[in-house]
């Protein structure tokens, strides 16, 4: 019975393993102690909080435990776990990217890393999408991914480690205090460049005291404080004597009784102090940035025309950063660098423009290699190349202007000349061709075929001229035709201007078709005889054919094979 029971338990165990394996792949998961860094935790939080319309598949961690590789299936409705096949493929992608082994940490929000603490069960290891950062961190801590390794937990800390830790903490504290002292000295140094006279200090006290009274009118007896402001009014007018100093002290004693004023004054002075520090910092940052710009340019342009000047300015600016006496010192140094960089960039721009012109000239030289102008182009190219090799700003600018004039005067004018000569030659050849064709035609007209063709041409030309004359003198014809038949009486208006027909206000297209916009298509064609036309239409599902002769003022309507002669007026 014991053996049977044992076999039964083993079978159940195997079935459980099979079910687990089918639920989630753990073959390539990480093994051993793992302490998650702050960055990896933040990445994991984003992975867990992936949008509901996306599917967070795999979360890999590199062997050095410094980097992560996340696989998100965008716009996917699939909610199952990744199998071993996709995991292997994604694992290889991670290893190719980071050039080291990668291990699976989570599969579909299910943490599968085996650290000896994580049970790898859904009720503890599966994270909900809507969990916040604090909840996620708490769960990770429960699963053993915080703190020191298991080995370190089991190892006793000896005295040497305690002493070392104490010394390290002491060293860090000393460094912290030294850093604080350095920062304080730096702040004091920055503030020291702002020198205020006693008059300026006194005026400032009066001004922020007045501001306080405006903000808090109920803090002091307005009559008493107004009297004191009158006593110190001379200070605001730049009069500062012993009497004014005494009156200011009276005002100070009076306001010092208010805790609110003391707090306001402290905050005001602190804000003013901070503004001064920020002003100095801003000037220092700008100067440092300018120095970096110069250094960067010098690195790539060691032989620049301005190299010597750049080096001098860098050295002067670095000295100013170490030993500045005023804001003006920093501003002047920055301005000097700005001015120099303006000249540097202008030189670079001029050099770039000159190189473009040089390229243009070389293209022109290829085009006009055998022309009279080639010698001048070569000379200009050589002048440019010499100027570029020397890179003297004044010369570069001058050669730019000269080259521009050279291209306009010598090359463009030469091209215009060539174009004009080509045009004249084309005209000459065209005229020669016309004369030859005319001569050939005259010879052809002497033949029977030519004479016949010429007569036909003359005839058509006379007809055309006659038609033009007729249309010029043509008076538009407007006639109303009445058609009486078994279906009743129909009356239509026709208008003809010698060329175009209008039927019932609709312009018809002779030799074409128009649509009245309601599905009725009307086609018109010219018949033999002058001003004689046929109009085909379908009205109320009845096909109608009209013949209209505007010369005879007559019309016939044919409806379903029945001809109805119209009476036209």
C-alpha cells in the first residue's frame, strides 16, 4: 500500500508540473540571488503598468544585473503566456543587444526568477496591471528581490568590517562637511562682489518695509508707522546723516515687534540673496559654455587663422572663472568670446560660400574647356584655392565678392552671348528650311496634283472667309414653333446666332451631347444645307427627333415614327 501511495503521489506531482509548465514557461528563467537596482525597478513598474490594449510578454535581465530587455506585443488581444520558442527568440535578441547572457525575470507579469524565496505561484508571483509603484515594490520585497544576498545574510560580520564601515562613514561625513564648507565659501564669494553703500542698504530697508505695510495694513498702527516713514523720507532723497540713521533705527525697533514682519524680512533678504547667486551662476555658466565652444572649435580647427586669439581668450576666461571680481568681469569675458565666435562663424560661412563658388567654376571649366573663357576660369580657380589655403578673413571675403562678379560678368555674359548666337543660327536654319519647303511647294503646285490641291485650298479659304463674313453680319434668329398632333399641342422656342443653338433656354452642343441635369440627354448634329440641324431628345420616356432649318424658318418633330410639321413664327 505504501508503494502504491508513493507512486500515486509521484504521478500527482508530475501532473502538477505538467500543468505548471503548460501555464507558464520557466526553462530560461534566472536563478540565484538577485537584488534589483532602482532603475530596473522603475523599468519593471512600467512593464507591469503596460496599457490594457498591449500585451507585456517578457522581461529579461542581463547577467551583470545592470540592464533589462522588455518585449511588448502592441495592440494584441492575446493574454496567454509566452512559450519556450518565443522566449528563446527574445532571449537571443537581448543577448545580441547587450553582448552577454540574459535571463527571464517575468513572463506576462508573472515573476519566474528563482531566487529561493519566490514560490513562482500565481497568488504571489503574478502582478496586477493596475498595481501602483508602492504595491509593486512591496511585492518584490516579499519575493526576496531587495536587500543583500542570501549568502551575505548568513555570513557573520566581523570586527574588521565594522571598523571599515565606521571609518568609511567618518570619511564620508568629513567629505560632506568639507563640501558644505566649500559651497558656503563659494556662496559668500559670489555675494561679496555685490557691494552696497550704507545709503543703498537703508533705502532698501525702507522700501521693503513699505511693501510689507501695503501687504499687511492691519499689522501696525497706520498712524504710528506713517509718522516713522516721514522721519526717514530724507534717506529716500539720498540724504543720509546721523539724524537720518537714528530715525531709521526707530523704524527698525518699531517693526521688530512684529513676528510677521521679521519673517517677511528674512524671506525677502533670502530671496534677494538667491537672486544674486543665480545671477552670478548664470554669468559663470555662460562663460563656461563659451569656453567649451571655443575648445570644441579649436579641436577641429587647430590651424585656424584665429587659433592664437582663441587660445588667449580661453586662458583669460578660465582665469576669470577662478578669480572674478565683479559681474562685469564675467560679462566682458563672455562678450569677447561672443565677438570672436561671430567672426569665426562669419569666416566659416565665407569659406563655405567660396568653396561652393569654386565647385561652380570647376563645372563651368568642364563645360567650356575648349572656349576662349577657359583661361580666365583657370586663373580665378587658382586665386580661390590660394585664398582658401591661407584662410585670411579679409582675403576670403574679398575673393568671394570678386568671384561673384567674375561669374556674373564673364561666365553669365558669355552664356548669354552663346545663347544669342545659337538663337540666330536656329533662326537662320529655320528660314533656310522655310525657303526650301516653299520652293518645293512651288514646284509641287506646278504638277496636276498640286494645282488640284491648291484649287481646293483656295475654295475652302473662300468658304471660310465667306462664313466669317456671314457670321459677322448674321442677325440672331429666334423662332417659336408650334407642333399639333394627336398628343396635343407642343410649343418650343428656338434661337440661333449663326453658330450656336438654344432650345428652351438650354444651350445645345452642335456635334455633341448635353444633359439637362434631370437625366434628359440631347444630341445635336449638322445636316446638309445652310443652318439645318437635327436634334434628338427623350422627353417623358418618349424619343423625339427635331429637324430645324433656321434659313427656311421651319421645323419638323418626329415622335414614335409620326412626323408633325411645326408652325414657326
